[in-house]
C-alpha cells in the first residue's frame, strides 16, 4: 500500500540557512519531493541541495506552487503549478466593478484553473534523467 507522507519545514526570513540545510539533509532522497509555496523558496532548496552534491529531479524531487511564465528560461526544468495571476487580477477587478454597478445583485464566483508545468524536477529518477537528456539533445 502506497501513501504520501507530509512533513512541514517552516522557512522564514530569520531562519539560519544552516538550520534549513540540516533539515533538508535529513529528508532529501529520490522518493521524496519538496513542495514549496514560492519559486524563491524552491531556489533556496535547490541551492542548498546542490551544496550537498544532490541533483534536483534525480536525487530528490522539487515542486513549486508558484511557477510563473516570466523567468521560465532560467529554470524551465522546475515542475510546478502555474496560475495566471494577471488574468486573476483582471477577473477580480471585473467582479468589483460589477458589485459597485449592481450592489443589489450577487456577484457569481469564478473558478481559476491552474495548469501543471511538468518540468523534470518531480519525476521518478529514471524518467527525470531521460527527460533531461532528451532536452539537452534538443538544445544541441
């Protein structure tokens, strides 16, 4: 029987990097994926893991809840959830205007559908290695 174990590592601005590195060192292995709230946190995890000699997508998995289109050229291999923040803002503004123009009518809620960016940082190690090799070959 397979199950997902979830464990939280609190990352905040006053946490010493050595403390985070120690917490990660105990957890990072091929059957573990770290899920970060932000891309910045994913970058911190990646840098600390690199300092330990670990390779993202091979020695551990990494996923962000904040994968953004801008900057994708820097780290397209990062797997994560993409939400159209600009579209979400436009939609929210339209809802506010609608509520101001028609205060007696309920404003219908809207569903924002995120998309999954596959990358290769959260695949099983053998698939991650194959995908990385395929992408490298395509760039040659």
